[in-house]
C-alpha cells in the first residue's frame, strides 16, 4: 500500500506531500490540483516502466552508471503534453536566482516524484524518480540514488491504473495495442477503449466475466453479452435491455453499447478497467460524473468491496457530496486550502473523535475556508434568505452562489445547533456561527441557546414565511401564475378578511397577529387555495423572488447584514 506521495516542481505544486489511505478521497473545487496528484502517480508509474524496460534486470543492460533513460513526448502516455516543460512548475526547468540554497541560477531544476509505502509484511519502502528536462520533445528519468535499494520492491508492490472521467463512446472501435490504449487514456479518452477492455476481460477467463456480468445485472438489470472480434474489422459489444429468463434471448433484441446512457457507460468503463487490468492502485477521476446520487453510493460500495477483496488501494478525485459524507475524515485529502492536506491531520484524533460524530466530512471541508456557519431551521428559510438577498442586491448574495456554509437544524431544539457548533469548534477553533430562530422560540432562555462565538437571532414575527405577507407582492405573484386578475383579487379579499386593518396600512409592521400566527400552516395555504394554486411550502421562495425591494420588510435586510458580517 502507498502511504505517501511527495512531489517537487511537478506542475502546480513546488513541494507537496499527499497522505494516502487504503481508500482516499481527493475533495476540493475545480482546478485545485486533485487530478495533479493522480497524474503524478501515473508519471511515476511510467518512469518505473521505462526504467525497468531499459535498465532493469530483464533489459540486458550492463551499464554500471545510473544514468537516466530518455522518454520522448510521443511515448509519454501519462497525460497529453504540447511540450515536456509543461510538467514543471510554471514551466521553469531551470532554477531561478536564490530558489535553492547552494544552487546557482540556471542549473537544472530536477522534478522529483516519490512514493512511499508498506509491503504486505508492513515493511516500509521509498522510491523517488528524478526527471530532467532535455528539450521540448524529451526528458530523462532515473531513480533517486538514495532509494535504489527499494527499486525491486517498489516495482513488485505498485501497479497502477488511471480511469479518466467518461467523455463519450464511438460507434465502431477496432482492436488497439496497449501503448495506443494508454495514450488514449492519458488524453482522457477512456470511452474510446471500452470495447477493448471488455474484450480483455472476456479473454481473461469466465470467472472475471461472470463477476462483471453479475454486477451489471444487479445495478442496471441489463445483461452484458460477451464481445466478439474477427468477423468484422471492429469489436462487437452488445447488451440486452432486461434480463432474459429461460432459453435463448426470450425475444430481447441485442443493442450496441453506444445506445446506452452515459451513467451506464461510466460505471461499465470503471469496472472494465478494474477487471481487465487488476492493479494494486486504482486512480479514479470523478467517477461520480453522469451518475444519480443513489448510483454514486452504489458504485462506491462496489469499488470498495472489489478493492478490499483484491487487497488493492483506491484513490478518487471527486465533487460528490454522497461520497464525501460516507467517508471518514481520516480518508479525505482536502484541496480547499493552498496546500492539500489530510482533513483530520491537523487535530489529534482522540481530541476530535466525539466531535466528528456530529459533523459530516463535507462540513469539515467547508469549515476550512469559512469564517462562520449559518444555522437555520429548514431549507425553506435558506431559500427565502437567498431570494431576498437577490432582490435586495445584498452583498450576501455572492455567498449563496459559492459554497454557502450552513447547517439545517431540521426544526430540532436549538440546543442541537449549539452542540453541532461545539463539535465544529473542536476541529476549527475560532469559527463563528449565527443561529436564526423563528419567533415562536423567543421564550427560550438565552443561556440555553447561545454560546461563545454563536450569535442568536430571532425573527420578530412567528416565522420567516410571515415576511411574505405583503398584499401587493402576493397579488402580483398570483397574477403571474394565473391568467387575469380574478383569482388574485379573490385571494386578496380573503387576506383582508383574515388580517387586521393595521396590516394593510403598513405591511411592514410587526403586529401582534403576525407574531402569533404560523403563516406557512394557515394563511398562505388558504390564500393559495382561494387562488386555485397548489404551492408547496418548499416553493414559497418563488413569492420572495417576485417581491420588490420596498416590499421586503427592513428587518430582513438587518438579518442579512448580521449574517454577512459573521459568515463572510
């Protein structure tokens, strides 16, 4: 198992250490370096292959000097490159002035990728490869001299495959040799070799094909047919849309793989790689792409099970909340800061163990870049605040459009939010929080709700939905949903029958009626019913979106102001 990857002058990272576990998720925003780590391992793997071919025991080489072996751009299959200097940080292949102590400016800047790990007897090993730039079309690579004793062990321990995000599948695919397949994978065209991979699985033996076939049946209820090659100049690969029972095809017409959906293609590509090329290390780049959330979890479980059975290792670059939330913090490398790091490595495990029972891995990731967290009683509150911030052009609207760090308290006792905040503080001291409560919670003593670093706000009215009660705004909303004003007029007449006259003189007043009436359960559902509209509570934000700035009560802006100060 690989425990650590260290890079020097490789692409975006001058010097970086990446910790790895048996299963590791790489989580972070786009262009943060997740794929760079996967590429670093594949570049190391390519270096090992070329060195073994040309200088290893089987090569017949009698060279005593450990000089580098050349790798040309044409045979560099780890990733596509217009020029070999693209591998180096800022494309600088020579040292700059004062960049490394004791080295002169202009001398070669060696790029080094080092893998460390443990063998099956838990004995450590370490092997780095040094890369030197020889020109736009060629580099030279050799093992780091201090690591030569581990060369054979590392070669025996590490075999890696990389599966890029699915990018489409062609109609016809002929048989390709392995170097050409590797080149296509390095270019992110894994779908172009899907049929080749399936043919390799079928040729490996019935056991592997039967296992692959069984997984596809369980997940998609499709029957995968064995591919064929020879009768035509391309590989025939088909499936049955359904699982036939009894003899023959039971009337099902075989369909070409290209006719299936992208989710099926994505899952099949990943599994085909795993069965066609059994490896100790599986590198997956966004395997959750094209997949429904339930299928994301199902695939993740399958991959972990397969890797466990084969004593393999899994490294996944992902944006999936499903995968992140079902993975322990110790198995996540965060790319949300400038320097990637283990998510739980900055805090003592024993110190935060209890805290992590309340906090999800995704919340830990968001906490890293956040000044504070917002606690709300439900999704409706979040959607209303977001809509009002848009209408008011409030500075907080940008927060809603990035990665807003908030927690849904699901209407539970406010003390639950406080306990959750305590857990977050154990992991990130100094974090601030805002807890926005409905007005029906005003009787709660402050000492039972508040805490150091936690600001408690309460709506003056019964709940956030109460601030949607503006006659002109509601009449406009209903008029937009229904042709003509008849239904809108009837609805407003109903509202006048329910509300005291003071409300219509100034809808911004927080009259006692609005402080005691749960509008989302009584007034608003009845109002929409009079207008012959079906508007679920989850869609009440649509009303907020149609309000004018002057129709939004000043209290809403004040709440947004406080939240902006504390969470951004």
